[in-house]
């Protein structure tokens, strides 16, 4: 079965550079979530999109922006990168009207290292 | 206030034995969902089990079961017959505002418990 695809899997950037993370949800899924997991920490919700509209916003810095495109893939744009942005970034997708769990299926994550 | 609390930073269990990972939650919503995810050292997040707040029976999925005590706001994960491959970080998570079949809310995670299975 198709899973959530994230690219790139690993990314190394310098401070003050920009980065773009991409997420391709499971086909037919209409909701995308972004989470940030710092080293040794639990995942923190950043932002979500439902049917290409922002549905919720968490602790996402103003330096970050995201959008969901017409094909439902999503991109997280990060500017003026700081050392503290080094983390594992997860994308998850779900189908808002689903059977039992409305489970969020997580992608493998993008590991961002800021030097 | 912490919405999801996992008080056990680390747990050890012998292979083939059962282990319980604790999770308590805090919400004023009547409808919510509780999830457990496994995160191996490779980093991916693997869904294990789900319990809805209105579910009267405890959820079970193979060797995983969820001991749901609504009045105490606890949702402990029980892993039976532990295997070496169960060694991983385990996260309890909550989705508030569940409407049983139509929900797209964010997950709030606990701090996680590292489980180590000894041979």
C-alpha cells in the first residue's frame, strides 16, 4: 500500500539559509499535518491543511510557512534557519471522513541539520 | 498544563513477558481519541492502537491492548509476550474533539517511554 512520502530524507543547511521540505500524502487523503521532533523530544504540531486550506496552526515560527497544493502535496518552507531548527520533521496524512480511527499515517520524516 | 503525561522515561522487560506503559491525559472535551505510536531507532512513527472516548470496550490489536480507565483519565498500553523487536520509544497521543468518524484534529504527544526488551 502507498505510504506518505517525504523528501528529502536528510538535509544539511547552514544558519540563515532556507529549506523546503516536501510531503506527498497517501492518495485520496485530504488532510496533511506537519510535526517537528527535536532531539530526545516528543513531536510538536506545527500546522495542518484540510482540502488545501489551513485548518489549524500550532507552534510554528513566523520564519516557517507551509501550503497544500491542488494535488494535495504539501511543502514546508523554512527561512533564516537557526541551530534550534535542527530536528526530525514529520508529515502525516489522513482522510477526514474515515472508518474508525481517522488514523494519521506518518511519513518517514526529514532529518534537518542546521550547522 | 501537560495534556498527555507519560511518567516512565524508561522501562525494561524480559523477552516473552508482558509490560504496561503508563499514560494519563487531561482534557475537558467529551469526544477525544487516544493513540499509541511506536518509534524505533530508525525514526519512523508506527501506529499501534486507538481508543475512542465513547468506546466501551478496551481496544486490542494483536499483542497490544489498551487499558482505558476513563474516570481516572488513563490509557495504558499493555504489550503481551514482549519481543526483542519491541525495543523502541513509545508515545501516547491524544486528539481532542473527535467526532467518531469525522475528525481532522492535531495530535498532542506525551514525552515518550523508552522500552528495552532483554533476551
